[in-house]
């Protein structure tokens, strides 16, 4: 045992002066937040599944996503889930541009960080605008006509089926939309600092990486929301 202990490289032992994982305090705290937030979304989706399948009668009357979300801007054709798929595509692409922004930051390429982060912010804004449109057509009712205020979907009334269907729609998509909005604000603030050269003067773009973690989390959560609410 003594000989085995002597063979350990002393320079690799943790002496307590820094993170044992060689990760900054900011990144660790971001991961703690994302794990706790992930549990919150997990609880909401679990509650959705329980509300839908715990009562056989409710499960039978629960509407399918393609029978509700078939509207598309500029056309009266029935295109089930096509616009929701477009929203998902936009969010996934914005996650790719965020990866490129982080990679450019590792190379200290300020111009590329600005370019890719700007595209990320734009993607987030498109998603938010799309969600506003989606909410408006959902509230308008099956015909999607906002000028018709008959049988509008609210928390107390739902023309599509069980009231819980509308409750979960507003709460889950609204909660996620709030996260997207927060992410757009964070990304815009970081973008402003990048343009001003704040992080370039520091010698690293770690802040871009930290907001990138949050943005990837928002994208990942939407994949689960899309799967469990719109498809299942």
C-alpha cells in the first residue's frame, strides 16, 4: 500500500484551493439551477400524464394535437402540427448557432461570436412571436378566428375537450415561453457586452458559454414539451 501511495503524482492531487472538477463557480451554479429547473418541468409533464391517463373517461375525450394545432399563418388549409414543427426547428437551429458562438469564443473570435449570438437572439424572438400566434389561435377556438368570440378557450372553458387540456397548455407552454423570453434577454445583454469588448478584455468568453448552457436547456425542454403535449 505504501509503494502504491508513493506512485501517485502529487501535482494531480486536489489541495482544496480550487474546484476539484476544474470548473468555475458560475458554471457549477448554472448546472445546479438547470437541474432544479429540469425537475420542475419534469413534475409538470408528469402531472400532465397523470391528469390525462388516470381517468379513462378523460383519456378518451382528451383531444389529439393534430386535431387542435392544424392552423398555419396565411392559409386556411389544414396542416396538422406543421407550425409547431416549424417552431421546434427554429429553436433547434438557434441552439446550433449558440454552439457556434461558444466555439468562436474559445477561439477569441469576437466578430463570429457577435454574428452567431445575434442569430440566436433572432431565433428566440421568432419562437416567441410564433408562440403568441399559437396562443391566439388556440384561444380563438377550433376555427382560429379571433374575431369570433364564441367558445373561446380559457382556463375555465375549453371547446376542444377537458378543461385540464387548456389549463396544461397555458401553464406548460407559458412557463416554457417565459424561459425563452428570459433566455433572449440574457443573450441580448451578453451580446451587448460582446460588442463592447467586455469579455475580450477579460481574455475569455465564459459568460457566453454559461448563457449557452441555459439556452440549450430551454431547447431540450421544448423537445420534451413537444413530445409529451403535442404528440402523445
